[in-house]
C-alpha cells in the first residue's frame, strides 16, 4: 500500500489536517535544528512551522504542478526561518568571517588554478588551522546557508530542500542557475559533494553523516560550510 500523502481540493477538518501533516512540520524542524545553536528551541520552530502549514493550505493551487508536500515544505521552512530572522541572534562577526573565507577561496582558486586545501586557506587568512575550522563552524552553525542563498545577497538567510529528484535542493526556480549549480557541485572535492548530497538529498543530520563518513559531527559541520563557501565562489556571478 502506498503511504505517500496526497492532497486534493477536498478540505479535511482543521484537526485532521494538522494531524495528517504535523509529521512533515516536525521533520523539517528537527532537520533545521542540526545547524542551529542551543538557544533556538525545536518547539518554537514547530509552532512557526504549523503557521506555515496553515498558510500553505490556504494558498496551495494543485494546477501549478507541484505536490502539496513540496509546496507546504517550502512554506513551512520559510515560516521557521522568518521566525529565526526576527530573533536576530546572528553576530556580525559571523558575516565578516563568511566574507573573508569566500574571498580567500576565490583568490586562492585564481592563484592556484584548483580548489585550495584547508591548510592553504588557513595560511592565507593567517589563522591556525583549528581557528579556521572554528570559523567554519561559526559560519555554518550561526547561519542557515541554503543553496538558493548562493544566488542572493551576502547576508540573507533562506530555505533549503530538494529541487527535484536529481538535485538535492529546492526553491531555486531559475533553470540556468540550476544547471550552473549542478555543474559547480560536480567540481567539488568528492567528500564535500557527498556531505551536501547526504544532508540535502537524504536529509541526514550532521551526526548521521559523520557516522557514515567516519569523522566527528563538528568535522562534518566544517566540511559542509567549506563546500558552501566553494559554491558561493563558483557561482558568485549569480550573487551580483
């Protein structure tokens, strides 16, 4: 029996609707929590996600082609991220480090003609390697960096998910950007591409990915952040 949730124009009672899709809200909330500081409570994310779910119910148009789960997932994530933005808990130093690391990777790629290593980036920034790794942790865990963030402004926080069955991201509607993104991912170091795939496509959390690859959760956080920085550099024309 196919257990995939379906949605039609038939409107269930509010209680039945919430019960039916509350699992989707909770799954998205716990997925986001993997990259958020302890000050953010999963209960708060779920509450804002429920508001996004109800908005999705009101605005969903099945004639547009997207499934309700796909449409609702975007609205749920958006509601959660809006709530986080209003909290304004991201320190400016995180944004500063984000720009410094991106600039370093860009300059080193141009100079070396290849992707720079962790050690080379740390040396360029005149940081000890452990300090560079901590900066990556801060960038990755202090911001919600989504793939469609790569096509937007430097300091925006946006949602992330699945574009389609072949790419592990959602919310990017421009075909040209999608093709550029796919090509850029293929040029990443193998381990970084794998981490992105497991995180966005398989929806594994950092701890689970660490168990698969055989490294610590904090190291996965660093690898994810560095992969996103590389993609930002490779796709910087889209962020203009």
